[in-house]
């Protein structure tokens, strides 16, 4: 009877661990080999830790930054921490709590003894993994709730229609950009939208060519550092990602603002592309297809007064 109970416990633990590990396996797939790595990276100035308003192109909220060099500007923002496994990009407060549990031996107390008192068998090891997974799941849910609660809403909540004489309210360019109901404090002109679409294609092309020097001319130093790291990861896997046929399908301005001498514009982009990954040694395609796929991302651009726009951040949509 005791053996049967242990066997059932092992099966339940394995099922839970696999369900928790599945998203990680998917995130590490070659589908994330494209520019940006399928994560949310970069900086949006003082609004880095605030979600940009939703738009017609991206009605769902943009994901918070997994990688950013911007220091938190408020007590509610996630704190910057040092290195180590539990402080990898994207772990944040979650890593600190997990490390704290391990360091204090609280996980061992959950098993009724010391930290390693319950590791006498395989089932106990699975039980330890299960406890860690449950703690991580609870903390992630708490973090998401806290971020939604403290994210300021930039969308207009006032009643009444927007003035019809606003020249930007119904703007449509040949590139497919539109503007929602959020009237930006910084005027974005047709030539700015043209620059955004051009950067969309040029960044993708430079990424496919693994041309870091060209990426430096198109992006901020912070974004270049992430691109260089992702390209190095692809090389370590003997993979090369090629993106072709990039075409903007729809775009909306989420918000535009000014900070000192810097102008910022956050734009939702829905575009099609042919995304393929090849083996670097033999040239065989290992992921992707010849058929175009669609992606929706939120890109933020920045420029110094009188300068050119540069890519400052890429955020995935939920």
C-alpha cells in the first residue's frame, strides 16, 4: 500500500513538473531565434516600467521588459539585482524569493525537516522540484497582478468624441499607419512614420546579415548589446536566422512624448515576414518555412532633438 501511494505521488509530481517546464521548452525553441529573441527588451525612458496604451493593432497589453538597463524610477518597479542563476534576465523578484527560500532552508521545512532531510529517495527529489515550481508559479501570478495594479493608464478616459479638426486623429499613411484616440503630446509627422517602417525592415535585414555595425547605426547601444548576445547564442547553437520579405501590414501610434532633449514614440506594428533558421554548418533549414507568417510587436523609437530615430525597445504582446 505504501509503495502504491508513493508511485501515485511520483506520477502526480512528474505531471506538474512537466506542465511547468513546457513553457520554458517552448521559449527556448528556434521560433525565438528572430530579432528580439521573442522577449521584451530595451528602454522607454521614464516609461520603461509602464505598459504602453493598447491600440487597434495591438489591443492586448504589451509584456513588461525582460531585459532593460533602465533603473527603476519608483518603489513599485522591480529592483535591479546582481548576477547569479536566480538573477538572470526576466527573473527579478522571483529569483530573489527563490534564492531566499533555498538559502534559509524553508523548502526543507516544508518537507518536515532540514533542507536535505527529505532527499532520501527519488520521490523526495521530485517533491522538492514540485515545491519550487509551485512557489515560482505563485510568485509569478503575484507579480503580474502587482504590475497590472500599478501600471498607469495613458489611454484617454474622458467622455466625448475627439475633435474632428485634429489632423492626426484620422491619419492614414501609405505604409498602413493609423492613430487611435490617444492624442500624443509630441507631434508625429508622416515622415516619422516612414522612418519607423524603414527601420522595421532595416533592423530585420541587419539582423539576418549578422551585421552588428549596421545595427549600431539603427539602434541604441542597449539594444545592440542584446542583439549581439542573441546572435552569439545562435552561433553557439550553430544556427543562423534569416528574415526576408518584411512587410508592414498595420501600425498604430500608442504614445509619443518628450524627455529633455529626447523624443520617444511607441508604435504597435503588425507585419508579415518569412522567418527561417538554418544550420550554420550545412545550410539545412532547421526551423521556419517559406510561407510568410505574421507578428505583432510594440516598438519604441528614440531620437535626440534634430537627430534620426533609433530603435530603443521591442515588446511582445500578450
